[in-house]
């Protein structure tokens, strides 16, 4: 047992499910002069004001002085593509010239550019290359990260990426949740019909056999996979015991958000072009979290997703980095929070919940992650900041002193 004491203030959402509507402002507490008690399994056994907690927990000899720092839950980055090879900074410049996502893909860039590099690499090479981004994320306060495949587009390469993601977790100490995104695009050597058959009859059985991923994701959007194709792939994955996530309504309003709700998807992600009907469907869903990716919107020069409208409609909203080599080369959840406040008119409290508890719900981890509460995993971050609003206000700069994962300090020092 250990006690983290002398915390100036602890700010956390409360609960074991995603928060929505007014709950994204109201279900958050501040504990002054706080203390956190952690057992040897890395679980929080008590949390509250120091005077109260020390009186109840006498005899614990391992005390960590947090030196008056402010504590927040570790970020849960619920949408990333952080296993890949190579960089695509040329596309960054193409966007500066005014070229669209689709134009860059037509010119040989985009997903297929990364596919070429991944297919010539081993799982070891990919994990060695990509682990630096995950280490950066850990040092920037992310303690749990979803990582998708999707740059292989063949059974062998998709499995290679998923194994690399597992290895990265072992190398870095980051908690990784793996998602199979074989349906990210259609490989150049296949027709759409041929590839969908491969996804269902070849890739999916291998993912299941090798226990390589927990979630199945599909890029349901204009020019990629139709709603009907998406539903077929997802239903096959659900029958095999997988959970569902969807890329939806990023490039065009195709009804992907409503489809995600219909399928019982844990999240519908991007949503730059979501319709009013899609917002209503997500607001009515008891499971599907609207995961917004403001760094991507900034990078592709798109209007931001209508977060304010979604929250007021009663949607559960999360934010994530979408860390990937093409459209969001950032592993910085604090930047995502700043953009959520600046570009999507979210309040700092809403942005914190979106980056923690609601992100955890988007990867089915809300009962154990996303808040600093008794019984949850002891994932929290100590900041040298005066208030929660300062987190978004200090743009692009980290004021983190120490990151605690499973009750142990894994980045920074006290």
C-alpha cells in the first residue's frame, strides 16, 4: 500500500458510465488537500481530503509527497492509428497548397502510402519505430491508448500491426487496447467485393484465432465502405465475439453515426459531417459515444465537429488524438483538449470528461478507468498548474510533473 499525499487539488469526473448533456459539467468534483491510497495491485482503495484519509489509513509507511501539485485522471486516448512505418510530411505540405483528403489519396498519398511501408516491415521493426510516439503520449499524460491496425490491408500485415501494438504496450508501459481496422481502405490489388470477402473469410478468423484485437472498426464513409458493406462486416465481427467501433461521417454525411447506434457500436468517430438525425440517434443510444478528433479537423482544414450541439442534445462526447502519420501527427491529448475548448466551444470540465471517463467508455473501460475513484485503476497525472482551465489555456505546452500508471510513477519525477 502507498499514499500519494499533499495534492493541492484533485479534479475528477465520477461514475462508471459515459456522462452526457449537463452531466458533462455537473458530474465532476474537486477535492482540496487531497490524498490517494493505492494498493499493491495498482487499485485505488481510498481517496479524499488528506486529514480524513490519513486518519482512516494509519500504518501505511510508503508515502509519496506530491508537493502541492494538482491531480487529474490519466487521459484515455480512444482513437489512434499509432502503429505505422514512415512519415507523410509531404501530405502536410499538400494540404497547405489547398489539396483535399480525397485529392491527396488520388495522388498516391493517404492510407495507401503507409500500406506500402508497412508491408515491407516486420512486427519488431514496426514496434521499434512506433514506440516513440506511445512513449511521448505517456509523458504527455495518456495512460490508456486505443491503437488500430489498418495500414496493412492484408491478413498477414494486419496481424503484424496488431502484434506490434501489443509489443509496444510491453515496451512502454502504456495500456493498449487493440482494434482491427482491416476495413480502412481497399488495397490496390483487390476489388471492393474481393476485399470484403477477404475481410470476413480470411482476416477476421485470423484476428479471432490469434486473439489479436478486441474491437472491429470500419471506415464507413464516401469513397471507402458503404453503410451496407459496413453493416455486413460488423455483423460478422459481432458474431465472432468482437466489439464494434466506426469511423463515421468524416468526409460526407452518409448516415454513419445512426448506423453506429443501430449496431450498438461503442463509438462513432470523427463526425465532422454528422446530420441532425445522426445527433438524435447518438443522443438516444445508451452505448455509442461520439468521439471527436479536433486535431484532425485542424490538420485537414475542416470545420470542427458540432460538439456544442451534440452535448446540448444529450450525446456522450469523447475526444481523442487520432494520432496517425497522415492527418493528425500528434500524440498530445492536451492539445486536443485546447482545440476542443477553442474550436468546438466545449467547457474545460466537458473537455476533461471527454478525454478521460467518456474516452474510457468508448473502449469499454469506464468501470475501471477514466476517473480517480475508489475501486478504479490508479492512473492519474500530477500537474504544476493552478486550475483545470489552465490545462486548455496553456496551448501546446505540457505542465506535467509526474505520470502515475497502475499506482506507479512511470514518467517524470517528484
